[in-house]
């Protein structure tokens, strides 16, 4: 039995030990979802984000729980119109959800959420594909509110094609369902109807719907619906030459948007995301320390393996150092070859090595670290250069490889050549 086998044995033993004596309680996902919906409706997206990030940092999440928490974070980002972050978390949730049973409710929720975010992101072709997929699945346990949103989106697509009567029918159908299951969300449909009647030059009807929408938004205390309704009414006034009315409602909009301060909310959510990553990194470092302690305890328990395990570990470390040295030599040779054979080579730019899509995936910190990797620096040298620990360097490299779909540095240079 080698050292790696001993390590696996220890981990299995401890897993059964702690599970047997401590047990684990599952998350109440339905309660968490309702909390997130309530916080987001109240405009307290930062609290939603913090609570969900704390759940992700816990050690005892099942795959289903993790996928659901990622999904809730995605919906929180969509509620503040950060569609790129929403899609990123949806993709992460879907990756896990694909390993769950086909009848798992989350898989249906993901299908609907993709349709909603593509619609909000004005990616209407993808939205149509997502809605067609939902129709093909013939879900029997779909939430009526979600179906109302789908009907509303279908109505808007009719509106884009100048099919106003068809759009009106869809909107009325969606509104009827929404009034029955979620009165507080009717302003979503009202806003589209305001736009419809503006195009039909029926300003009076648009004003009546606007008044009803603002009344609901006020009674439910949902600021974003007030902003949405007022924004659509302002467009109607401008479209129909009612500039004085447009100016008046525009002043109201300015006041409402200052109260909402959406940009600050999004910035705070991104800061929580950053803090979550840093906490996760710290957790990994603490986990490494815990692993060392566990190994020491187990060494006492399996004293018979002590000498052999120490020998194997030492041998592997020497082998790893030798391989790292050879890899760095190879990296330097490839870098020199690339720079000599590429007249457009620029030491200071990372953009020339990657496609624009890949560049956008990386943060500025990751770009800096990747440039040092391409320059042939070891993890230790990168850590000294950026004033961070080697553990942090490894963590960033792992994330970079994941984002760029790479296995190691050889893969990186193959990608550069291509």
C-alpha cells in the first residue's frame, strides 16, 4: 500500500466516523427560496447574496443543495439586471443538475430561468429556443406564475412583429393567471400592456393601466416595479407627442432611481462574490492544515505504515520538484520560440495569446498571473512577484484552467499556438 492509498483510507475512515456520530441535516430549500424571493422583492439583494454565499461555504452541502443555491444566486442577479452573472451561475447550477435525476424539479426551474434571462437580455432567438424546449417537455408541475411569464414573453414577441392583437390576447391571458397566483407581480405584465396601448395610440387606456400598476407596486412595496411602470409610461408619452407629461413622469423616474441605486446594489453583490472567493480560498488553506493534522493522527493509528509512507512522500516530492524544473525549462523554450517566430509578439499584452471570448472570462488579477505563467515563472516566483502566497497562486491557476478549459501548462501553450 503506497502513501496515496493510506491517505484515501484515512479520508474514508473519517467520513464514516463523522457521518456516524454527527449526522447532517439537509437544507430547507423551499424556505431558503422564499426568503430570497422576499429579500429581492424588498430590494435587499445584498442580504440574499450574503446568505447564499454563506451556504456555499458550508462543508456538508449535497449536490442537489449546491445546485439549488447556485440557482438562487442566479435569480438574484437577474433581479438586478446583471444578466452575465445570472447566466454564469445558471451554467454552474445546470452542470450539477445534469447529474441529478431527470424528474428533479430544479431541471425544470433552470429551463424556465434560461428563457427569462435570455428575454431580459434581449437575446430573443435564444429565448424562443428556450420556450420551445419548455413546450416540448410538457411540464405538468410548472408553477402558474412561470407560465404567466412565458405567455407575456410570447406576447412581446408578437408585439415585435407588429401583431398587436395577438400580443394583446397573450397579455390578457398572462394577466389573468398572474392575478390568480401573484398579484404583486402583475406590474410585470402591466408594463408590457402599457407599451402595447402606447403603440395603439390609446394613451388613456395606457394611463389607466399605469395607475393600476403603480397602485399594486405601492401596496406590495416593490420599488423596481414602480420604476418599470413609470419608464414604460414615459415612453408612451414621448411616442404620442405628450412631452410635458413625459417630462413630469421623467422627474418621478429620477427620484425613484435614486432611491433604488441599482448600480450600488450590483457593486455590493460583486464585492460579496469576491469575499466569497477569498473565504473559499481561506477554507482550502485551513482544509490543507486540517489534512496535515489528520495525517499525523492517522500515522499514530497506522504506525506500521510510518516509515514506508514517509519514504514514499519524500520520493514523490523529489520527483515533483524534478518535473516542475523540467516543465519550466520547456515553458521557457516554447516562449522563446514563440517570441522569435511571431513579429507581433508583445511582452506586455495577454490579449494576443487568447481569443476575445477567453480574455473576457478572466479578471485583471487572473490576466496578470497568466502573463507571468507565460513568461515562465514558477508558482513561487509568481507568488513573490504578486505578493501573495503559493496557495493563492495555485488556487488562481486552478480557476484559470477551469475557465479556459485547460489541463496544464502544456495545454496553455497549445492554445496559444492555435
